[in-house]
């Protein structure tokens, strides 16, 4: 079953274009990202529902989001899709303005 995870206090407060990059650092199974949503508190500001896979053949994936307004309480919701027996991988998440 998909696993939604919330990242609080993400560095996305001003309007602009942001890259959100996932990089695999350890593990054997890779990371499946089902969707990514940027919220302002609980309201969705922008979303990307295209699944992406981070593997040892493709160790990094980047989502690009256009933020059109100032966010007061930015939260990133990441929905992972790994099956319970395929959750051995870890990685880094980087959020940066373009």
C-alpha cells in the first residue's frame, strides 16, 4: 500500500520554480515515488502524480514545481510505493530554487 510521508518546514516559501531531487544512497530495492504534493498547511498548491523510480541504474530523479504564491506553512507530501518487503533503500532529498 502507498505510504504518504510529510516533510514539514520545507524551504519553499516564495513564488518561483523549485527542483525537488531524490538521490538513492543505500539499499538494494530502490525507491518508488508514486506522487509528490506541495501543500500550504493542508491545502495542495501543486502536485505531480507521475510515478518515478530511483534505482542503481537511475540513481537520481528530479521533480520541478512552479509555485505561484507565497506559502505560509509549506509541507511536502511524498507518497512512496514500495511494497512492505521492498523497503530497504534510503536516499537524500534536496529542495532548491531554480
